[in-house]
C-alpha cells in the first residue's frame, strides 16, 4: 500500500484528534465524572470505528489495485503482441532475450530468443555506445525495415517502411535530369569535305546517338549540327553511368572506321528541383568535359561530380581564331590594369616560368609593369633561373609573395599560368585581393577551378602553356620582339613538357617553336639546362632499381631511401621507366623535401594516368600526371595506388 494513501486516511492528524479528545474527556471528568465517563465511552467508540474503517479502506484499495494491475498487465500483453512494429530486448552479448510476436513474424521464426542480432539482420551494425545509436535499414524477405536501437535500454524497434521506401525511391528515380551531347571537333574534321560526305558522316553519328537514346529511353532533341539536348530522369542517368556512357566508345570506333577523328563530349546534371539550375549545371558539366580534352562524359549529381571516358588524347584544333580573340581580350585587360601579377603553380617547372616570362613580355608591349611571383627556387628551374638572372631587367621581375600582396589592389590583374586550381597557385591569397583574374593553362580541367576568372584560355590539346603564350604573343601586338633569354625560356618550357618534342606535339607546337627560334631561342642553351649531374643520375638509377611490374605493363617504383627526393628526380625516374620494353605506364613514389609524398605518373597514351591521379587528389594529362599526399609513408601511398589501379581495371582505359 502506498504510504501517502495510508497517511491520507489514517495519518498523524487522526492520532492528534484522538489525543485532544482524550485530554478534553479527562478535563471534563475532573469537574463531572459521569459526563467524563460518557465522553470516554464515546471516544472509544469513535477510535474503534476509525481503526475498522481504516482496515476496510486498505482491504478495498488493495483489491482495487490488484484488479487494476491484472487488467493493465493483460492489456499490455495484448498490446505488445498486436503492435504494428517489432520490439526486441537484447543483452550485452547482442543476443535476443525477449521479443514480441510481431518481431517473430518479421524474422520468420517462432522464437528468436538466444539468437545474435547480426544473424537475424545480416549487415546491420549494433551500436556500442548510446551516442552511436542511429537508424538503420535492413532487407528481410524482400521487404525493407527500419531499425532503431536504444542502446541504454538495449532495446530494438523494428518498423516496416517498404511502402514509404518504395515511394521515396520512385520519387528520386523520377526526378529530372538534363544533358547535352556535343561533337567535339566537327568543324575541324569536316574541313575539306563536300556536302555529301559531311551529310553521310553526320547521318551515321546521328544514328548512333538516336539508337543510344532509344535504348535508354531518353528524349533527344537536336539543337544544332553538333549539339543535342537530352531530357531524362535519374533512373536512366544511373543506367548510363553503369554503362560508363558506351556511346563515347561507339562513336569513336565508328569515326575511326571512317578515318575521321571525331569524338563526343557529354554533360549531365541532376539532383536539383530547379530546371533552370539543371540547365546551367549541365552546360557547366559539358564545359568541364571540353576543358578536359573532350571524348568524355561529366555528370554533376548534387555535390558529386563523376568523369567517364577520356581514353583518347585531345584533338588539336587547327584554327587560331580563339587564340586571336583571347589575345585581344587580354590586351584590353592589361591596358585597363594598374599592376599585373603573374603566378604559376607551387614548385614551378620550366613551363610555368617560361609562360610567366612570355606574359610579362606581353605586358611590356603596352608600357605596363608586370611581376612574377616566385617563392624560392627548386632543382627543376635552378639552371633556368641562373640564366634569367644574368639579365638584371628580367631578375627584377621576380618578387616574393609578400611583395606581390603589398602591390595588389582591386584594379590589379592577376594572371595564373600552367594551373587552374586555386590551391596550387604560388600565393592563393592574391586571388582574393583582386576581381580581375586570367587563366592560361593546358591541363585538363579538374573539379577544383578558379570560378572567379574573367578570362579563361584552357586548351588541353596544347603541348604546354608556353605554346599557348607564344601564340598569344603573335596576336597581342603588331610586332613583338623577344630577346634571346625570353625566347629560350619559352622554348625550354615547350621542350620539357613535350620530352624534346616526342609527346603531345602537333603542328602548332612546331609553329610556336619556329617563331621562338626566329626570335633567337638557343637550343644549345636549353640542352645545357636539361643536362643531368652524375650524382643525380646515380640516384635516379637507384630508384629505378627498386621498380616492380604491376599487371605486366605498369611499372611502380617506391623510393624508400630514407632521404628526401626532389620532385624533378621523381619525374625523371618516371620518364625513364616509360622507356622500358613492354611498359605502358609508370608510377614513381618518393618523399619530397617538403615532407609530402609525391607521385609522378607517365604513360604512352594507352592508359589514362590523369584519372588515377585525380582519384588520389592530383591531376594532369592523359599521359602525364602527378599528385602529392601528406601524412602517409611511401609504402602506404603505394598500397593506395595499387588499390586505385585495381578499382580501375577495365575502366577508363586502365588495365583493359
């Protein structure tokens, strides 16, 4: 019996009242004993009645509570047995101690007591701590259930969410997805064709695209001779991603049979409820695909961006119209700017320095002061910098990041060469100090991009940034005269990036080199800058000595010498490994002087090393890429590299 109920009926107030009655009766008996006796008898009768009443109350209350408890217990048992969700109580060993009948029906057992939860729900992780408790989903007998763990009570609630899950999935699958399909280089390929040949080629390519659209249930609408719009849903888009956009391969094979190097670029976007935003994102995806050299598909799905294809080198464009237009726009920006700051990437190479020298020369044609941001030198550019510093006028053009920030304002023009990633420039803070940014780069576009740029000149087909800058110089002013060191620096950048005109060279590469040679570029001086020291050659040989072959045609060398290795030496070792018989791609891993682990990747074009390096956080070209990783050993990075290569087997031109 609860104490508060007893005290409420027969508590201290009743005892006090009886005591007062007894005292009054004694006082009354003092004056008149007959009346006192009568009062005492009446008090005794009241006391006996109170005791009997209190006992009767306790008995009735106890009977009522027992009856109520029995009814509640029966109702509780009935409710637990008929609730439309399962309840399981488990012990510390994650074994079932009790469950209601609905839970038994869900797991398909008459009794699940004593069975571990992981056995009942494969793949479900039972939380250890209360803060780890979360909602999880499980698939049992073709239905979807939501599991809610209460770790403190060691209790599990199970709810059937099949209908809700199916409806949600259907809603997500039916969301709008927009895409654009574009023929990369129709105008270049169609040059020299008559109308009949052009019509036959376009008809065959259009047939492939239409057949592909019909296969996946896509709505296709032709926008122009070289561009199509695609309307579909997320379900079809996922199917396209699973097929890795086979249309790219089909069109490439078709045009190769016709002896025409025609490829496609595809941009898709989904994950937004706004059709206007989807249109902008799909166009942005197409721009990224084109910026990475074409012949690939880019899918923007919410915050995720995926790349497919990219198995062929970018096709060189034979027209210089774009170079002329960009040069005129750059000329106007230079004339309107107070100061011009030129930046390359961190740890610059000869291509970055040579391109920066060319941009400074362009600014000087209009009487503008231009400076190159450089924080220290590295072995890759040491000999070039020694050559440039022989000329005091050129030497004064190199300034530190601190000096550059002191002279930069909103009216300054920042020109970034040989990179398009904000995190890779020599001084990222400079990009926040001005609204006028120009990009000149020859690398394939990555996810990270300087979106604030007012002028972008990115051509993945180009051999080097020096080639692009050389073409701009020919159009930016009526007559540009380079001195020997300036022309040599530009030609050195082209020479290094093309491996002495052996890789990624087109007709325009030789035209740019011819222009520089006419302006006094000295190939002998370049040869001296590229000479190797005997000690460095021996170190490179030691790295190559530890190379191993992966999948028969990929060479991986891990330089675990215990000493820092310059990035230039890592790159040179990768170049040398590529010359070995049967090797299609090479990867060299070493600890750099800055404490980061550097990877240099090279290929002959059959394997796309760019997508491999992008997966590790780097980037580059199809045949020339690199990345840097912090907080890991060279062997950990090598293991990660092999894991990525394994994931790419049969995909993206890797290990096919």
